[in-house]
């Protein structure tokens, strides 16, 4: 691995994309890249085309782009953990309400919720939303059941509990059916997955992360100029774990490809603040000190689902004097999206959470398709920039070291 090289030009790149908590097929990300890269290329005046990826390994695609007069080839692979996500999602209504109770207890009893509230309000509201929505749904179902009971009990006696119970259950089933619009069950499963082990990485996921590290390690032995790992949302803290595992186990090759890490819309504190997240806190501290990697963290205050401009290392309380990363940058949606586009997207919270992977009609310094398919390494593209001057360096976690 090369240390972060601010002058090296890229003609060949390997990109590994780690999705967030998402149960669907990775072709979604290929189609998103295809449509949004074409839109950005039309706006920014460069060329970019996609073709199927050949060979073994995880699902992916091939990109060819001509930017600033330089032709660049990029091979994308999606590091899939959607099967683990699906396994963590209960189809049972009762089990989901059980998750609600356990997850709320973990975050409240450990004080994590209060520490999170000292950061960005948006992601805390997003965390509270599924709890509130599921309780509202339960209230509506109980209310409907009591209404039927009141109407029929004088006629049917105790037998009225049967249609009352059936109606209440039918109301809950209906809410579950339309969750693709409400996202209450989906978000509840997401937060429950993080809280289930109080911050420890489940064994199945830990084994998958080791596989990811092996894939990235193999790419670093390939004839490419840069190996770029991209972690979006929950994929950001998984990327931290993958790279920490890789760097600990592999001797740096300074003549090899440049190793770079781009975290987007991160929600790291939701996990790193949990009491048993000792490994993640250790990985954050370790990665933040490494010379052999460039780590850039991009977020935006307009993304209500991310801890925008909150340095995940510093706010977790594991910063040391040797800290070098991440470089925290703002995608500044209100500036990089036109007023018309911002009005269209402003209240589409989940769509905005994916904006980092999409086209900007008033693109600024951050352009996902220049980062992933352009002629500069991540370090070269953002070299010389300073982190945003905000409260990102204020540790609000009770953890002052990596010792849990």
C-alpha cells in the first residue's frame, strides 16, 4: 500500500462499495450508478459508460470514463451483506415489538440516547421515529379493537373479544403491509440489529468482514493505481472494521496501489457509543492514525439520517495526538443542489440519505463520479483541505479510551 499520494494519477482503479443496512439485490446500486453518472456527466461535461463486469467475485460492474483528458478504467464490486440483513429482519409483528422494547432499553438504560442527542438531532429523531410510529400503530389497533368490543359486547358477551382481536390484528397487518411507505419496521430492524449485541459485531457479520478484508487485500496486489473502499451509512463503520483488519494483518507495500477510504452519510455513533462496541472504538482509533490510507468522510447537514460533520473518531472519544483522519467534508446540499432540486428533495429523507451517490446540478468539490472514476486519487483530490470548523472535534461519548 502506498501512503496517501497527493500527486499520483489514476488510470486503473478498484472500487469496493459497502452498502448500509439494505436487504435488496446489489443491482440496485449498479442502476443507481448508471443513471446518476450519466446525469452528472451531462452536467459536468465528461464521459462515463458502464459495462458488465467479468470474472469471479462479488457482483459488480465496469466503468470507463474520460475526465480532464484522461481515460480511467474502474472496476466496481459490491461487498454484499444483504443476506445477513434479511436474516435479522423478523416477519413477525410480535417479534418486531419485542425488538422495540429491547432496543429502547439498550439505548436508554446505557445513556447512549442522551449522548447521541448532543450531536445531530436529525439522526436521533430518525431513531425515535420507528418507536413512535410502531406505538401509534399499536394504539390505533387497540383503539379499533376496543371500539368493536364496546359495540358487540352487550350482544355477544365475551365472544366479542374474537372479532375485536381479529380487527386489531388486521389493523397491525395493514400497517405492516404499507411499511414500504412508512419505513417503521425497516428502521426498527436496523436499530435493533446494531443494539442486539450492545455494539459487538455478530459472528456471522464478523466472518463476512474478514472475507471483505481478504478481497481488498487481493486488490492491493493487482496492477491498479488506487484501491478505493466506499462505505455508505452503516457501511461506513463496516468499512472502518475491514480496513483496520486489513492493515493490522498486512505489511504495507509502498510500491503498490494507493489505499483510500470514503465514508458517506455515516451513522457511526449509533454503534460506537454502545457499551460493548470496544472493537469498533479500537478500529476507529487505529485507522485514524494510519499513514498508509487516506480517509475522507463526507456528509451534509441536509441529510437528517446521518451524523453530519461529526468526526466519528473525535465524538466517540478515542482521538489521540497521533490522529490524522478522517478529513471531514460537507456535501452542502443547499449549495450543491439548485433551489428547485432542493425543494423537490428536501422532505424526501431517505432519498437525501442516498444523495452522496447521485448527481448534483450545482456540483462543488465533492462529485462521487469524479472520486470513483476520475484521474485523481482521493488524497490528491482533497489534498490540502482542512476539516470543517464546527463541533466535530468535541468528544461527547463517555469513552476516553478504547477500553470498554
